[in-house]
């Protein structure tokens, strides 16, 4: 018996159970790009269109004619009517948008997108094509970085294209979106319906697509740029995306992103049968996650402001989604979101940037805080974000201690030139941690001075080279014991810091903590660090090493790469910047072996700085080394100045088991005497003369 090739292909598809997903005509033609009309998508994927219609609650008001056509097995007519319902209706009105005047304008900065050339994490590459002209959605970029592939599958390029379309009015950008989405959906089949870490079907990427596609579907619903076939493919894929988010989601920040995606589907398309259950589930999970992820002081438990922002953005987005759909959230939810904004506002540097700590970039938050300050009528946030030009001065402050996070933010004020510091006396963090307890960062006069090294990258060549440096203690302003950095500490705070750990008064801030676990170090050793900030003047740092034997001690101070550093008499490290300077003055009788390290790769990586993922530059690190025979105490004064550093003299006046008393005298003969305790903050005292 002769069997035509067409019949043979059909028989093979049926045998493998793939008829619904790999239809005969599309397979034979091998040209998915020509599937544009309702008729073409129904003919090519009849069972998928039937499954899509079954996912809808056809009793939903306005879908009566769709239900009748479906009942009569008129799938093509039912699909037409379904699209008519969305084109002529007002559902998801907040997503619908007026279209720009048509033009042929080109945005040269975005022209590469049309050639499938994208930039993710500062790496640019053209995505190759595979069989039948589909993009290679598994492509990991020139550095073989899985983060690059995940970014591609988040569909960021089409949101850029959408923005360029509105900017130029040129349909070429909107039509590119049509092909991009159609390509992805058809190439992604079949939906695996299992938890996955693949580029196409991982939970984070699903959440980004849900939000991107809902925006595109409704904004362009009444244009000819997104074909009816692609619109129907979106409607067929959304229940699969929602199914994944509902059944295979992660926790912590992943959960927030995946639940905002699920809520987006549920509220953008309430006509799906499962939309009410999806929304209820997402509300329950997000409320519970907020309780688990966010401390009472507003800090997200990973304790990196970069991922604090990620969590806050998604909690806030979820709040917005529910508001737009007229779903009321519990009071706890809205109150904690406000607390998260408050944390982000209060830790912000005078130049508008966030903390750089744990895994994160040096995010710019000023504009975010200004915008949300208006919404919440928080004049204090506005005052902080505008350096006092608008709003009202906060009643408390200028310094703040977050007792659950263990973050002390010291300030001289809120002006652009204000002195600012961060002292880490909290837990390790629930994720994205660095081994950096007791780290200190300092800025003044609009300039970062003492810095955290940053995160560099997670995968690829940069990560291979620098990830150990970034996450270990070498990239932080901490103390090394016998050449060893810190191990991991406790992930979470079980209670807030006791009041005897800190003191904030008008003239000074004080905080202290300790750490006693160093990598493969023998015997008993504890590093205690006290920070005493004399407001509007300088910082005193006291390091106490309690040990049962002789030790080699190394104290690291990392400078911002824009700083020019000199080593001067008295073992001082001093910047020589035109404006915004700092000198590190060691006090006491310790003799230090002082050296500057910059851009070192062996015998260990040292002297590198990364303020943005996948980027890095060399920076100076002052390394102070000494030998001790028993328990010892070291004193440092970090003195900022606008221009040339002032001449300052530091003397340890006395020390006992409870406190150390230090005198600082400047060139103008002004004197400060600070009593710095080793345990009880109530004993912290400042005298001026």
C-alpha cells in the first residue's frame, strides 16, 4: 500500500500524541510566520484553540455568543467572537492605551532589536535562528551565561520595542512584537507542566512574560499590528503560564514575582474559569510571604537593598494590580509596603543611590522615592530625596538604626554634601549573602569614599574570576584573622537588636556587634567592632580582638575607584581628591605594615569594584597588617573633609574592660573626648572642648 508523505506525517504525529501541538499543515509548510489570521491559526492548531476556549468561563457576561458558537463546534467563529469581545469591550481598561500617530520614524538606538540583537547585563549579541526560522531561545550569549538566556525569555526586548513604537509611531516596532511572541509560543510547545529551570519554562521568566504580554495584548488590541493568530496564541498560553505559577512557584523574592504574574493573568483576564481561584491564591501567598520576607522595621530579609527593591516592586505592583481590580488587601499588607518604602528612603545616600551591600548593584532610588512620596503624602521622604529642597524635615533622625536588619545609617544631615555611613551589625541574610558582618561604608561631600566591592556577576567569566571575592570577606571593610575571612553567620534575626547595642542622640551615633567564626581558624577568637560617629565631624572605629593565642591581623579599607590615595606619615591613608576627601588615622601604639593593593589577581583577588552587574574596575585597598600575642584593641578615625584633609591628632587616653576613652584634636584646636564602650551602649559619652 502506498502511503503519501502527508499521511505518513499525520500517522506519526498521532502515534506520538502530539497532534494538538504540532499540526499537520504547519509541519508540512514549515512556515509558522505566515500564520496570521483566525482561520489560519484554527486550521494549524485546532485542538489548541479548542483547549483555549475551554479555559474560559463562557457564562461570563459578554461571552454568550462565544459560548453558543463553541457549543455548535464553530471554533473559528468562536475565536472571532472572543477577539471581538476584547476589541469592543472595556475589560482591563487601565491597560488600554491611545495609539500614537503613524510615522516612519526610526530610533537608531533601537534598530538592533529588529535584527534580534539584544543587550543583557552589558553583553550584546545577536540571537541565532534554528530550524524553521525560530529564534534559538536557549541561546546563552557569547559568554555562555544562563542569565543571558533567562533575560531573553523574560521578553524585555519587546517592552523596549513597545516603548519605541509609542515614541516614533512606526508600526515596524509593533509588528516585530507580533513575530517575537508568536515565535516564542510556537517554539515553546508543548507546555511541560513540571517545575523547570530551563530558559523557556522557569518561574521567573514566566512571571515577566505574564506582565509583558498582558500589557501588549490590551494596549495593541485594536491595532492591526498584533495579528489575530498571535492574540489567540497569547490567550492559549496564559492559562499554561498561570498553571505553572500556581503549582510550581518558588519562595521569597521568586514568589513575589511569580505571584504578581499570576495576579496579572487573573485580573487582566477575569474571564478564565480559574481566575478567581488564581487571584485568591496569589493574595494568600503574597500576604504570607510579606510576613515571612519583611522584618517589622521594613527591611527585606535578604538584607540587600537591590533585592529589597525587587521584593518591594513586586509587592507594590501586586497592591496596584489588586486596587485596579477593586480587590481589597489586608491592612497588614498595605502597612508593610509603606514600611518597605520607608526603609528604602531612610537608607538612601545623599546622592540618591541605595546601599551597595550583599548581592546588588548601586541602584539609583531618588526618583522612585520622590514619586512614591507624593502618593503616600510622605513629606519626610520628599525632604530626604530632594536634599531638603522640598517636603518637611523628618521628625526623627537624621540617623536611623533598623533593629531587625541590623543596619545603622549615620548622617550629618540631608543636604547633598552630608556625611553618610552604613554599619552592618545584623544577620547574614536569607539569600544573596556576603560574609561581611561589621562592614562599614562611608560617603561625604557627594562622593563615595569607603565602599563595598559589589556583586560582579553570577555566571560566566566575570563570576568565575570574582564571585568568591565579592561574596567572601576580601571585598569588604572587615578584619582578617590569620589570613582568614568570615564564615556564614545566622541567616535571620529572631529578635531585634537590644538597646544596649546602639545609641543615637543629638551629637553622636553609637553601635557595636561582634563576630567569632572565621574559616578554618584554630582556637577561640572574636572580633568586636564599635562605631562612634561624631555628628558632622568624623567616625571612630574600635576593633577589639579577643583571642586565646597569637594572631596575624589584617584590616581592610576599600576605596572608591575615583579616589586618589596616598600613604602618609603616621600610617595614614589619605585621599587626594579635588573635593570630598577622607583620611584614615590609626591610633594607639600598634605598628602596622601598611600597603595599597589595586587590581590584584594573584595570589588572591583584591582591589576590584563593581557597581553594576558584569562590570568591574580596579580600586585601591589599604591593607593594615600586624601581629598580636593576646587580646588587643585597635582604634581608627575616619575623618572627612571637603578640600584638603585637616591635621588631626588622635590619642587613646585610657582603657579598661568596659570602655576605651579617645581624644581627637583638630588643627583648629577643637577637642572631642569619646567614651566608647565594649558592651553597654548607655556608657557611650561625647565631651567637647
